[in-house]
C-alpha cells in the first residue's frame, strides 16, 4: 500500500502567530511534524503552504514543500491544490497530517492509510479514541463521533453524543457501566485523491456551518468515512503559547 502525507501549513494564526515556524528544540514546528511523518510508511511527505518563508525553512531541513495559493477558504482546498501540483492520480491515497502536531505517532498515520485502503466503499478515513473524562465529553472544543456497525461515521458533533435519555444520570461515567465509552474524534484524515479534488466543489452542509466541522459536508452528501479506533490518545496539538511551551520542554 502506497500513500502520500501532505501537511498543510499557513502562517496566519490568531492565537499563535507564525505557528508553523515556532521553534521547538531548534527545529521549526512544521519540520518536526514532517520528520515524524517520515517515520511512517508513506512514500513521500510534503508540506503544502502559502508562505515562501516556510518553503525555505523546509528546504533547510531537506523537507519537500509546495507553494499554494493564499486565498484558500479551508485546509481541504489547499490539499486539493497540492494534489494537482504533485500530479497525484485519482486512485492514489493521501493522509492529511495537521501541521501543529509534532508528537503525532507514525503508526497512527499508517493505520489511517491502511483502513482507507481496506474500506473501498469509503472516500475518507479518520481516527477516534475513547473519552475517559466527563469534562472532555462535555467540552464543545472536543469533537465527538458516533459510528455504525461497520465503524463508519454516522455523525460528528461538538455536543455530547451519544446522549442518554436521562442525561442527568451520566450513565457513561458510572464505574460499573457496561456501555461503551463515547469517542473523541482525532483530527487526522485519509483521502482518496479523486474525491479530495472534487470536495471543494461540494456545497456546504447546513450542519457543517452550524457545527463548524468540515467533515460533515462529506456525510451530508452521502459519502462514508471509515474510523480507526486507537487505544491511546494522540500527542497534543499546539494551539496556544502554553501548548508550545510544553512541547518545547518535551523536546529539550
């Protein structure tokens, strides 16, 4: 099974300016991500960016990067342009690794790619893991996902899903509960390149706009997303100066 990893990176960030170039142990963050991705089974790892500065920094560390337009409304649009720039065939597989996850497990990248390779009826794949803390279940910044019998996504939401009829009882969290834990969505995606090229032209879904979750557009248009259940949570992403300081301590 061959696949490509693409890491979208743009300099604009409201909470952490110039985030992809943030120094982590003497290496820019986006390069750290690419180095982790290179430990997977990917045939190649490419950074897709709108910044010449990022292109140059990647080159300093031997990381391939392509320059994309600055006006893309979403990461998926940037990925789709990168597919054209790299001349990827429609039947090729691609894994989108976020540019702010320098602790991502290479094995998780492989698992997401392998799942999509096996699930021919799905156009995308992603990952999830069991939520262990009630605060995470209730946190709207943590996206939840519910699955069907084949471990394909039924819905993604910022709300606590699935929710029991007697919600106040919080049956999920009783020590003797036999119910499966709710699932936290992990923001890594596998794509069939042909579908990814078509995705930007699909109309936005009302629920996508309401929840601010782009993957809901896929479900709304009747496509399937396969979900890999990982037994351990992924390394944390970097969204704030506090996150960056923690990563810097780990790499030091």
